[in-house]
């Protein structure tokens, strides 16, 4: 259902949010015993956020409930339209950032799986090509895998996959050697 911000001018200014603004205005007129001299209604997906921000912005002029005194109808209409644009841009930017963050998290999981299964080598070009990321991002992924103990760096700062089974066999051999050395 559509969301609307509505503004009523009746000596005082009413700023509201509704899915049925004209019906709400009619009810207010009947209950308040007045006729609205001017009304402004605008549809906006972010109407609830705009209402909250506009109430906060004009808080010094707050009269009672959603009614304000000492500001002009034109001021309120102008600020409402500005807030709609600002909040819609913020929402768009945030959704783009969230999509980018999700892509990054998914790409990292894919890289991790590919490297652990030895489908790709732990090099910048291989990671970059596998998930279509920049060299900087690929380097970040490799460094994260190193920090998580999945990769190790050799003396030339190249990444190598840590073979857990080989590490266990090496550790067992070392323990056996120590045990044999103690016996002799």
C-alpha cells in the first residue's frame, strides 16, 4: 500500500503520515469542527521516515500532537520535499552498500572454498579471476585466510595452503622421534 505525507494548513500546521491521507483529513475536519484552508499530500515510500525527521526539524514550533505553530505552510512543504529526496538518496546508497557487502562476503566464501578444495592457487591473479575482484580485495581475502590459519606464508611471502593432515603427520613423527630419543 502507498504511503503519504500530508500537511494541513488551518492557522496551525498539521504534519502527518498515512496510507489514506484524504480520509484522515476528512476525519480531522469532522472531529475538529474546521475546514482545511490548504492541504498538501505527497506519496513517498519513505513517508514514515520523512514524518519523523520533519517533526524533529520543526520541534521548536511543536504545539500539540502532530500540530505545529509559528511556521508557514510553504516552509513545511519545501522541507518535506527536500527530506523526501535526502532520505530516498540515503536509502539508495545504503542498499547499494549492503549489496556490495553481501557480494564481498559471498566472494570471500567462494574463494575460501576454492582454495581449501585446491581448485585455485592462493595467488592474487587466481583469486581476482575466480570472483572478479580488484587486486586489493584479493589481497585482503588471502590475508584473511592467513589470519584464519588456512594459509601460511613462505619465506618469499607467497601463500601456501596449510595441509592439516600433513601437519598432523609431521607432528606425530616429531613426537615419535622425541620418544625414541628419550629411550636411548
